C-alpha cells in the first residue's frame, strides 16, 4: 500500500470523525467511533467502518442513518481535504470489537 493512500485514509478517518462529532445534527446516533477507512485503488470510493459504544438501538439502523447523511458528510469532507476529488462514502458496521470482547469473555471463563 502506498504512503499517499495510507495518508488519505488517515485524513478521511480523522475528518469524518470530527464531522460526525461536531457537525452532524442527529443525536440519536449516540457515541460513534470510526474504526477504519479503506479507499479503493482509484480513490473514487471510501468504505468507512464504524462501531457504537452504547445501546441506543440496532447498529444496522444507525449505519443507515449515516448512509442517508453521507451527502452532507461528503460535502463537509470535500471542504477539508486537499485532494482533487472526494471519494464516494459508504458506511459499514464494524463488529470486530464486539467479537473480540466476546472472545475475551469466553477465555476468562476457561
């Protein structure tokens, strides 16, 4: 993976986290953490993986709220990035933290 792609993914991660925290008006989303960003090879798509640290609802429904707001988020992101084009954003739920916590619980019982 190139350094430029890693830098772009890191910048997108930082900026989207900030946009969700400060600019998104939907408070029903709760506490969201962007866990990873994967940009396609041509830079036209960015898959943003998120996880939630509270029990405010079904995670897939909350991801749908983010996907509905992705136009606003992309507009805000385009104003913060210095790239020629801003990638199309797709949000996906990252359940790896929950899976890791369950594995830790099982290991503690053993």
